[in-house]
C-alpha cells in the first residue's frame, strides 16, 4: 500500500491526526468491549469486521473514524479509491452475478460485510467498505479459492445488497440446514428459549436468531404484518408495508426448516405446538431497540403446512392523538363535539386494515380522564390503555360481545367502546346503552357512511332507534403518503382532471400534482400512510330520512347537499395538497 498504515492514511487524508486517531481507536476499543475485549490491532491490520457488526453498533474502525471526523463514508471511500487506485461502485445500480455469489458463502459475506459482484477473466470481484482489514481480505481470498480483486462500496449499500441477493438470515439458514443434515434431526425445538428481547445483533446460529431477524427487519421497515405462507416447494414470507405486501428475499433452504420456524413462533406466542389441525391465536410481547412491540399471532392449517400471520402493534402507532390522523380542522371539530357528549353512538366503518382501531383508540385517548369511566370489549384487545377497563372476548366460554355489554351497563360506565357490531343483539344493546346516557363507540364493516345506516336497518334494528341514537358515522381508508424526499411534480390535462372528479373551481386554483419516484428513504416513492375520511353527522333532515327508511343513495345525496365530503372528494383533496398521488387516491377510493 502507498501508506504504512491506516493511521498514516487518516493523517494524509485529513480525517484525523496521529494523536486523534489513537484517541478514537481507543474509544472504538472501549465501545466494542461490551461484546468482548477488542484486539489491539496496529498498522494495516485494522479489522473492524472480526467483531460481528450486528452485535456492535460501532461497526468497523474506518466507519467509526468517519463518524467521529464528520466525514461521509462515501467521501472516505472515494479518497481510498484515489489513493490505492481501487474502483468505487454504486451497488444500487449493479446486479451481482450468480456465478460470483456462488463463490462466496452467505456466512462469509455476512460476517465480513462483502458482496461478490462479478467474475472477470477468472478473477472474482468483491465489494467491501473496509479495505484496511487484512483479515477480511485474506478470509475472502481463502473462501473464494482463487484470485480476488476488491472494489469499494458504502457499508449501508452492502447490507441492502446482501438482504436482496442472499436473502434475510441466509447465513443463519445455511448453518441450520447444515446442522440438521449432520445431526439427522428434524425437530429443533431444543434450540428454543424464553428470551423475548429482540436485538439487531442476535447472532447465534439458531431458529431463534432467524425469527428475531425477520421481526426486527419488519419493524425496521415499518411493516404492520408478517405472513409466513407455506408453498409446495418454498416457505414464502411477506411484509405488509404501508398497506402493500412485499416479498422478502429468502434463501431456498428455508423450506426444510418450515416446521421448526412455525413451532418457534407458536412457543413465543403461547400456543400448543402439537396442535396442527385447528387454527390458533396467540400473542408475543417483545422489545426492539427499547420499544415495546405487541404482536398478535394467528395460525391456520393449509395444504402445505400452517400459515402464520403476525400483526405488529406499538404504543406509538396505536395511541395517537387526533391531530396525527390527518383530518381537516372541520372534521376534527365535528368529531370532538360528538365524543365529548354524554350519550349517543359514533360508528367508524371501513374494510379490514383501514385504521378503524387506531381511530377509536385515538378518540378514547382524547377523552380519557380521571372523571370518566371508560370500558371496552374487544376481540382481541389490541393495546392496553392506562385508566381504561378492557375486556377480551372469549366465545368458547360464553364471553361474547352481547354478554359483556349487558354486564357493562351494571358497571356505571360513562363511555363504552365495542370492538365491532356483528349482529342484531349487539346492535340493540349498544343502542340501549346510548339511549340510557352512555357514549358508545364502535365499528362496522361497510364501504361508506350511508351504507352503514342501511346495513343496520337490514340487521333488524328499528329505524327510529337508529335515528335517535346514532350521532356520527366515519367511513375511512388509508392511502400511502408520498415521500417528501423524492416526489415529482407532473402535469395532467384539465379534461383528465375533470374526469377524475376535480371541480372546475379546484382546477382554477392552480394546484400541483405529484407522483412517486422512489429513493433509499422510502418504498417505491411512498413513506407512511394518511387517513382519508368521509364523516356524516346525523342532522335533523338525515334523521327524518332514516325514519322513512330511505336508501343509502338518497342518504348519501342529502349528506352531499349538506356539505359533507365523500371518500373520493377527501382523497382528491389530499392529492391537491401534495400528500398523496392521484394513482393512490384511485387505488383506495375507486370501485
């Protein structure tokens, strides 16, 4: 090398003086000491990869020096490339060749944070972010069993490429599959533990590690659901991020460990691992980076094994304030008026996954105080709220919605929340509660606010009871929010805008439409979700129409005449504000 040591290079590149380098290396050693004493490396033999970076948040010494000096890793690698005549590549625009990947095992690639890129005239080209680690360079050369040339790429890009091309937890699965073949055992339940702490650096070769990796990655990517789906020749794992399912890249050996993985999840959630013929429900409480995560687990037997679904819930995602729901000031005012009344029914409607529970928890959180007795009956209780009496439905022992509601009325509640009105009996008790001086909040599975009223009539609820009890109905959807870092403006012809539902008055205001692009901060141009609401307040005119059992179409027209926006109009308003795209508005509100 052109420099005697990494220390000399840092001085020449103005990253750190000799004294400063020694100080930072000492700090790096101390930072790693919690995961075992750091080796006293010197000169060129600086190895930040001997210590598994998943266990140590400080990473390699070069990365640590970059952070301390305030220099970007990209700039650092650019200087290294110039000094040693090494190529710097953008892995986001490079697809590693299959031939190259087969030359380096997933274990070596994961341990040393390298990505095989291509084979050139019999020479393997490997990307690394730590060119000063001679142990790393030698280990890769040994694993390749042939000549190797190294190129440079940022550590974050290498991590993303590893997950994309090797698959999540590939090194874990490879080790497990090898162990299983050597031991001749199919049952890996002995590897299970009661540890409920999930850390980024769980690096023991075990089923526990892999399950933790999947959950950790899901939380990191803001996923709300994880689905383990057995297929004939593979076990597919999908994350639902911002309402859209994404397939996780996984190693092919995962299918061999399907039974053990599902058993591990069942153990974590308190299910019967011997019962594989019937559906089961369970719950897992874990900590990820200090955050409490509540995971609802459901298993269903399928043709090729048990399908497992995990729903991830955090206090931050469930217990939001009303100001975070994305409502207009006018809608929020109407809702606050209703939830602060001593009686009446407020219904939240929408399909599964539209945010109904989040809205209800937000309303309860808004009115929760020492002078109100709040009781809820849910199936299941999604999150525990301080100061609220919550009951979990258990149909197998007779603890049903109607049964619990009857007893609620003897408990002197001020506010009652019913997870869902599913039948006439539940609806009648809820109405009785509203008529006897209780505020009732509940959900119903309908597509619009107007349809909710006719649905209750079809259930058998007398129209006069609906007219006198129901105060407000919210129909809602969740649309993906455009990424603020990469969204692009674009022009749409006026005639197209009119066809989409924009009024001439709206077009004349001169708003800008945006479309998704995609960057490293988002998923395909979207990041997060925004609520789209249709709120109908039951006025005297609407109450009269309900008494006359008018159709949902007539009720919807009257609500429009009184100034209430439907879901489509609310979605287009979000498009005008640049919050979401026209494409996304069409996805969630067009039939």
